[in-house]
C-alpha cells in the first residue's frame, strides 16, 4: 500500500530533481536528512547533495543544477510523534524549531533558493525523538528512514543524473 507521503512525493517530484539532505549526524535523529541523502546517492534519478550541517555551502551547486524540483530533507520540531514525517509548506519553516547546527535558518535557505532558481521546493520534515550528542538514531527514525528510502527509490528509480 502506498503511503500518503509517497503519493504526495510522487506527484511533486517532477522534472530534474535535486535532493538536499540537511542534518548533523553527530546529534542522533537530527542526522535524518543527511543520512537519507547519503543512502540515496547514486541510486536515484536525481542529484543528491548531503549538506550535513552546512547547507549554505551547497546552495550555489543547487542553483547551478537548474532543477525543476528541490526536495529538502531535515529534522524539525512540528510537535509530532517521534519519526512522524510530513511534507510541510516551505514558507512555514520559520515557525518550526530546528535541531541542526546549520548556520542559516532553513527559512533563509528556502528564500535564497526561491529567489535564485525557479524550482518547486518540497520540504520533507521528520520529527526527531532525540537530538542529544551521539551517532545512534532512535529505532523509530531508523525504521522510517528505511521506509522513505524505499519510497524514494520507487519514485526516482534508475541511475542518477550526474
């Protein structure tokens, strides 16, 4: 059975896709976006960038790719259950609590991308259970990453674009 998230992603991920994974893998579940991007690299028809905790260092690369769609993966506190995943309106990013150590708030990153490329921006957020120091993901987040990886493989199957 296809999940609502997979159905919505399938409808949204059109044309040339850039996946931007954000997160600090040394802060447990905050590493969600980085880890998922790393697991997708070279397995999907998309440009996959694991920006870890420095997405601002990769924005020009994203823009140079001239994507039709940008999928941002990041942990955020939207008051959900641990490992709950939602596609959020990118313009609501300023209302969320982030756990990453990235220098620029996500809403500024999104605004920069919107002003410098014509891509549709999709923000896939995961509610972390724990963002304390450590490299181990919570069981719930680990299981959800595996599900999301399979969904994105189904949607974007084949060889990567570059």
